[in-house]
C-alpha cells in the first residue's frame, strides 16, 4: 500500500522525512459481542492491526487490517479457538508476535507471527497446569525460535517460566516455591538476560534475573537480587507495575505509592535499585506498556492526587532511556475523549514510520489514535551549503515547507524557534502560509540577522490534534574574507594590498562609510603613501555582504646605521668590526648591494684575511633596510729583522750582540714572553757572562709589533798548551823548537804581539841564529785564540883552543 507522507522539502535539497497520522473516531464492535481481549498494533509499514477474540457462536480469534487510503477495515485472519483468554503482544526486529491461552482443560498455548500484512501460526500446543486467561507475560527470545512465557501454576499459583525452542520446558521458580504470585506477571528480555517480577502480596515485590542458557535463578535474599520492598513507600501495588527496558540492563517498575497516590518509579539497573517520584498523577487500574528502540511508552488513565477516584485523563507517556526523562506524547482534550470509565488499554510503537498507536475501550466501543512521535534525526541525511551568517543579512532559510496530512486535516506552523539565540534569534524568525494546493500546504520561513555558528531550528506543526516537531540543524558559515594582506612602505613609496573571498567581488573604499568604491578586485595598488593610511574592503556575493573591514598601510621610517668602527689587525688575522643602530638590527654583507649576508648584530668578526678588506653594514627593522655603510677591516704589515748578529767570546766576559730592521724600534728582553725591556737599539753588550746565554729581540712599529726572536751570546772554553819544548845549541845555527796544545792549531811568531806567523804545527825549526832569542806560540781552535806564549832558542858560545898548544897530528899510513 502506498504510504501517505508528511514531508519537508527544503530549498537546499534536504532529504525528506515521512510521517503518518491516523485519526479514527469511535468505531463499534463488529458482528456481535467482543471476547476476552482486544489489542491494537502497528508495524514498520505504517499499517494498523486489530487483534481480538469474539463469540460468533463459537470463540474465534480475528486479525483485521486498517486501510488508511480507503478508511476501511479488512479481516486478514480468523481461527476457531476454545475459550481464548488474554492476548499478549511482543515485537522483535520489526515483527509483531502475539500469543493467547485457550480456556479449556487441554490448556492450549497459541503463538502467531504478524509480518508483511499476513498472520502465520507458529505454535499451538498443550502444556498442563497453568493459569488459563490472564496474569502472564510473553517475550520473544534473543535467539531465533526461542520464546518465553512467565505465568502461574494453576494448582498452586506459584510462578513458573515456560520456554519453547522446538518443545516446551517448564521451570518452577524454586525460590518462590509455596508462595502464591499475586497480580500481574512481568517478563523482560535484555539480550540473553531475562528479568522477571511478580508480587507475592500487595506489599511485596520480587525481582529475578537469569539467563536463557542458565535457568538457575538467583537466590531469594533481602537484597537487590531477591526480595524487594521499600518501607518508606508503605506499599508498591503490583497491579500497577509495568516493565520497560533500554535493551541494555535497565528495568523500571511504575507503581502507586499507597500513601500519597503518587505515580512512582523504582528503577533497577542490573539489580541495583533506586526510587524516584515522578509527577503527582494517580495511575489508573488498567494500563499497557510497550517500548521500541530507545523509548518506552505507557498508556493508562490518570487522576489528580487530590481526587484519585474522580475524573481521570487518558495519557500516553514516553520515556527516553538515553536521558531518563518522561514526557507526555498525547492526553485527553487533545486526542482522547474525557472519560473516567476507560479500560482495556492497548499501545504499540513502530520505529520506522515513527508512530505510536494507542487504543482503549470506552462505553461499549474502542477509540483508537495513531500519534506522531518525534522524528529520529539520526536517520536524516542533510546537505546544506554555506549559509551567509553576517549581521545585517536577511536570508530565506527554507524556500518551501510542504506538509501532507493523512486525514486531510488543516495543518499550520504554530511556532519556529532556534536552539542558539546567538546564531539565529527567535525574534528574527518569521513564517507564513503562502498557498494551499489540494492536500498540500506551503510555507516560507525567513531568518534575519544570522551569525556564524550552528543552531537547531525546531518547526512545530499541528493539525489541531497532534503536534510534531521537525528539527533541522543549520550551519551558518560567516561570509567573510578568506585572506587579507596588508602592506607597508619604507619611506614615501607606493604599496600593494590584497584580499580574497570564496565567492563574489571585493569593493575597495577610502572611508568606512564611503558610498563609491575606488577599486574592484582582489588586489589594489595605491598611490604614494606618506603616512599611515587605512583602506576599507567589503565582499559582495548576491544577497550576502561581508562586514566592511579595514586594511592599514603602515608608513615606516627607514632605519639608519648610527655609528660604525673600522677594525685593525696585524698580518693574517680576524678583524673585529662594529656598527650600531637605534632603530634596527645590523646586518653585515660582502657588497654595497646584494652580496652575501655574513652575519647580524652590532659586532662582526671577519674570517682570516691578509689584506685590507671592505665590509658593508645595514640596519634592518624587519620591514625596512637602511643604505649600507662601508666598514673597513685594515691589515697592517708586521715589521721584520733584516739581520740578527749573535756574539761570542772565549771565556768569561761581556759579549756584543746586534740586529738590524727595516723600521721600528728594537727592544731587548731576557725572557721569551712578558718581562720588561732591558735595552733598546740596534746593539746590546751583555753583562759579564760565564756561560752561553740567550736574549730576545722584538720590533715595535707604529701599528704592529713582531714576535720575539732569540739572539745568542756564546761563551767558549779557551785551549791550553800541554807542552813547550825549547832548544839549545852551541854557536850559531838552526834550532828545532816544539809545543803541544789541548786542542786547536799552533802558530809560531817572532813577536809577542802582531806580526805574521812564521810557522805552524807542534815543531818549528828556526833559521840560523847567532844569539839566543824567544819565539812565540799561539793556539787557534776556530772559536778562540789564546794569548801568545814563548819558547826559548838558546845559542851557547863554543870553547877555543890556544894556537901554541896545538900540535899537528901524525898520521900513519893505512
């Protein structure tokens, strides 16, 4: 069957939301008397079903289907059953299951599945010894083909659990053996966990928890897992207790506080109990509950605390398990008749079309309503472009909102409000009905002065019976510049400034309130700027304008190099240079323009250089740079010695030393470093020395000084004569004299001083001499010459013979 839709069509291609609404006035029983039970249920396709029993000569179970378009009911299933009892419904995965007990000695338990508009019998089997009509609960198990009934044993009225998974299994609750269960039996499945609750008297309530795979029940103790009683409540009437679940671990019992007639909740989260008083309404004697997804629904009649037996109001209450908050989905005066005699409540919820079906018996007939629940926003896919969110803009948030009511009721928007007043204020929202065509009504909703951000826009729509809230999340992106680049000038010059937008054109103005723009485009090249100057930009894209923004061009003073100091060094050296600026940072370069940046800071030390070199310093304040100032690294030449003359002598005494230089003054030191000068000038005579000593000389010029160089005063040891051999002869003639020395060569002289050597060696033969005389010897070893010594040559007179006394000799022949 084609669904009728309550749809929202937005200008910005928003996805549609479907709602359905049924209002059926009183409709009487068909073909005679009603039987023991009537229930109403809806499915995910949006159809409504009546499941009931009736005596048409024999007892039957019927299932009728409501056709919304034809506004008619059609029977889709019937079956003869002997004395059927109460009908219990459970929904699992969008499929409705219903069960009932046949009132006969055979005790037939029947189970049916209502799916895709047709009924399929699942189980019709007999188990013995259970209550025949009411006071049982039914749930579909977590695993396929598993079903559970929580009921009373007929013979003892003790609680039992009936399981079916291909066959029946009946478990007596051992902890309640011998204790008759009073009033309603409650069963809930949470995953593979079973929650069971029943009363054993009007002042006692027992709660059990077990698992499908383990039916060993928790022991009954006076704790959260067993016997449950709160003395502060005086009573907790089990007749008025209902179970809801969030499919996780939560069970809620809603009951009557006997002392104050206040509807109250006792919540068990995994067995841990807490008690809260909800609101001061009396809960009627009959009610029905259901849940779907993350919400539970409770349908009953209520009365004011002051008059619990008087006027009653039928209400559908909704509990959001995510928040724990109860609210009223529908109540008397808006969807139900005013009556205090209503009974036989039936309620069903379907998550897909987001509808709740509520029906009750009143004055011989049933009244049914299908209520619209709030749409599940998590199922919506919303695509919105960037919405202009600048103050001063007026935008059509929704071009068209079209609504179709299933029963053709007159629809209207009753209010539109925003969750964030800072983004879109309520006083800036307007709406009106523009036109009506057939069953469709069209609306415009306008929003004024939105700001950048996100807000939930709630549209409240009513047909006079039901009210629905359509919520749309709007994201307003501030229509603004994606970039904005200012500029500055160094002194008097032109500038270039720019900005960009995601869409539209940029208009440039020379004042904040200027009417006529001076330029259109992303980039603006100014004229000569001589002081700080402000320009203004505004983006325009169709109906959206940005806020007029400013771009400031800063006129900056060019920094200067205030002081600079050349550097001096001697020979190959690092030279320290200095420059200062009061308004910037000094940068050092290799050239007057361009070149290599060597370093920053007031002081700069050059690499090793051996010639005078120019460097260039500029001042930079991160914006502007000064003209560069040359700073010179001066290399002065170190003076050198042209000659250095060592001195020496034989034996102790003074030594003369000397040196010569191309320039500067020579300073004499007796240490290689430090100390004081002992002489200046080209020569220096040492004090008496007994051993060789070293002195140091340094040239001090006008700019540079040389290093110290050594100069030696040598004391040499003199050689000695080891022997002297004089000679003697009689009468004139030549003599051989002799001498030896410890070292060196011996020279022979005729004079004590001066003259030239007449011989050398260890012996000397005199010429023919007639008289005795001295000869002089001198030792020279290459370093020393000792004073001359003498060797005496003696001539003695020969004796004479008197002539008268000499007789000639006589020689004999041969």
